[in-house]
C-alpha cells in the first residue's frame, strides 16, 4: 500500500501529497513510550483502589481521573478520531 496520492482531477497541475496511514503514523520508539505511559496511568488507577475505604472517597476519585486520562488521551489527542471521512 502506497502512502502517496496523485491529484489528477485538478486540471493540468498534478501534485503529490502524502497521507497518514497506520503504517507511517508513529515511530516505534514513540509508540512504545506512549503505550508505557498509558499503561502506567491505568495501573495507577487500579493501584489507587487499594486505598479505598468507606471513610475516604478520594482514591475512587483518583481512580476515575487516571482511568479517564488513560482512555481519553490515546483516543482524542493521540488517536485518529478526526479521520472518519478520510478513506
């Protein structure tokens, strides 16, 4: 699968542009770093539940916040949520 497209329908000026495909989106080191960071957020959320008691609701609040970040960051900031009509 090629990552180059040719715009031939725009008259005589044909230019080439690159599109983002899953194969060229992130480098391996960046992907590993992001994976480790998001897993750390998720495991921090799970670990915060070990401090949960009926008298102290803050560990649950921390758990919800960390889990929401671990879920939201990859999907909206790092993800491809804006590419619905691309292909």
